[in-house]
């Protein structure tokens, strides 16, 4: 009886995973299909759409902008979140709850509201739209996510470690640099990659703030509105492969770090 | 050694300053726009008014869109609970590979959602994959029109946000002690009764946390209805976008945005009042 129930659950779960992945599988198939339309049976194998993308200047500019924005916003937000997490969770415990409530807002509020607010704000104080303010706004959101990731790590860390190092003669600065920071490194790597991916995929806020420029998601959106070229599939394939390699690096780095830690501890 | 704590505390200022200037200040500025009539800093005197909000409820057109958005987001949430419950249950109670499967489940989440929405366009269009499949099965004689309707928007939203429901639901189911269920069975409860009285009730935290993660972004979505929807499936997000990119009525657009923001804040506060804020952090799953 129990096994039968489990079998149904297993099949259901398998179907659910199939459902989650089918759209992505379809995109991959049509990236190499030589027909213009999106219908079965498939026409034949081609690299044509890859070549077309390679000669698309706007697409390449979009990719470049996306990388610039993601690299800078991930780095800034990670630095801010490291300081914030140490200060908030290893500082005096007063009012921590209020700050935590405020800091979760960027995670839970619709991006549309955040994007519109930033648009109105920067236009009101007369700062031109463009890449710099997209970076600034991405930081405001990803900072909260990185903070959440760091929080998981720092909460379990006792203050005694830092206190002991100061007792033994370390300055406060070196107690942060040499004691807390190394403990946080796996969470910092995870947080930075997470922030990078948020910025890389972010569309709504960027759409309102990018002005005359473009990023990859904004470019894809414009392509979707003006008819669908299989070029979009090619971009999707490349982005997907890129994403998968980022995830792989993340998982591998965690494993390697744990191994090093195990070795150090003997 | 409280001097260490007080020195650590100084580290919050750069991040906090950033948060106040680039997150809270912009929100306050649209709040001002929402309750005034003119452009801020235009030199003209500001007039306080609730007119911008009243328009939302007075014009039938806007009221219909508001109610429709609430309906679509509500249905998205309900379906995401129904679809994800068995999966979350399987992951929490019936497999040892749950951690690996959750990593797999999160992969599509990292692939740009515009791209995944585009894939749904391929699936749902008139000569799309779904229609061809149904024709081939001979379930239908001629292609069904699904794309550019409320149904296609709903399908797109359910697809996009159901994984967000699986994570907190899984986390809450994982915490349930199996001996509670065994005890209730020993005491004579039926399996169904044990499920509803224990498992389901204890997973409510997960359901509510998931509701925040599904309902709020669904309500604020604008790309999915723009790509998959037609004229009968315009949502709040599209109205707001239109006000800022074409119509240019910032005061009215801000009122709509503020309404959306307030609604999400109220939901979050309501949740943290019942379950405590820590549980949002705990139920965030694997992010």
C-alpha cells in the first residue's frame, strides 16, 4: 500500500521535473533547427543562427553591458553586505529586528515598484538614465540577498573567536580581517555569484533605468516584441550554458573549500 | 568585551547609508508623487490630494484591471500550492536525494525568465508544440487558440513561480517529526485524518511563506502578460509601465505603484505578525 503510494508520488515528481525543463529543452532543439518557424517535424541541422548572432552588433553590445553591470554590482553589493552582516549580527543586539525587516524588503517587494521608484527618484534629482544608475539599483537589491546568504554563515559563528584573538593581542581590525573574514569566504563566494546572477538576469528594473543603452535581457525583450528569430534561441542556449557553468563552479568551489578545511583540521 | 561589539557595529554604516539613499529614499519620493498633483521640484506649489488613488477605484477600466490582477495572482498561488505540494512532500519524506534534486529544480530559475516565457510562446501558439501534439494524438481536430489570453498568462505565471512554492513547503515538511504521524495512527486516526490534522497544519508556515514568494511577484509582473497576454489580460504592471513609458502621468503612475508596494508590505507584515520574521529567513530554502 505504502509502496504504491510512493510510486505515484515518484512518477508525479518526475513529471513535474519534466514540466519544469521542457521549455528549456525546446529552446535548445530549435537553436539548431534550420527552418524559420517553430514546428515539428524538424527541418534539419544548422549553425546559421549562431553565425547570425555573431554578426549582430547590438547583441554583442548588450552582452558586454550586462557583464559590466553584473561584475560591478556584484562586487559592490558583496562588500557592503559583508560589512553589514558583521556589524548587524556581531554588534550590540539592539534593534536588529527592525533592520532585518527593512533589509528583507528588496527581496519581497515587486521589482516593478523598486524600478519605478528608482526611475522617478533619479529623474527628479536630474541624474541621467544609463548604466551607472542601473548598477546602483542592482546593488540595492542584491545587497539584501548577499546579506541573507552571509547571515546563515555568520549566525553560527561565536563571538568568542573574535574576543579570543583580541585577548591574545590582535587589533580589532586584524580580528575582523584574520578571524571573521576567512570563516565567511565560502558564503562570500556564493553571495558574489548569486549577486552576479541576479544582476545578469534582472530585467524589469533595468528596463526602466537603462535609457538609450541595452542589456541582454532588455535586448531579448525587444526581440520578443518584434517577431521571434531563432537568434533568441541561440542567445538562450549560450546564456543557459554560461549559467550552468556558474552553478558548477559554485558547487565545485564549495566542495574544494570543504576539502581544504578538512585537511587543515587533520 | 562589549568594545568589540560596538566596534563591529560601525561596519553597518556604508550598507545602511546605501540602503537609505538608493532604496528607501526613492520609495518616499514616489509616495510624495502619489499624494500630490504636480511635478516635484518644478517650482510650482505642491498640493496634497488623494485624487490619484481615487482614480484607480472610480474609473471602471482600472478597477477591472486591478481585480483581474488580483484574480490571476490568486489563481497562480492556488495552483502553485496544488502542483508543488506532492513534489515538496516527495522531496522531504520519500527520497534521500532531496538536496541534489533541489539544486536541479533551481537550475531553470537561473535561466532568464524572458527566455522561459518565450519558450511558452513556442508551446502555446496556434501552430505551436502543444497544438501539434494534440492534433497528432487526435484529441482535437483543429488548433486551439490559447496564446494571448488570460489562460496563457496564468499558465506562464504558474510555470514561473511554482518552484518558489516548492522550496519553503519542502523546508516546512522536512521539519515535521514523523513520530507525530505514527503516534496519531497508533491512536486510531486514519491516514487522511493524520495528514490533514498534522502534516498539512504543520506545513502551513511553508504555504504562507511560499504565498509571499508567489503572490507578490505575480501581482507585480509585467513582462509575462506583455509577452503571453492579449487585450483581455492586461495587468497592473502593464498599466504602470504604460504610465511611465508612454502616457507620462507620474502622479497617477506613482499612486498605482505605491498601492502595489503597500499591498506587498502589508502581506509581509501580516505574515511576520503570525509566524515571526525569523521564519521567512528560515523558510527561504536554498537561496
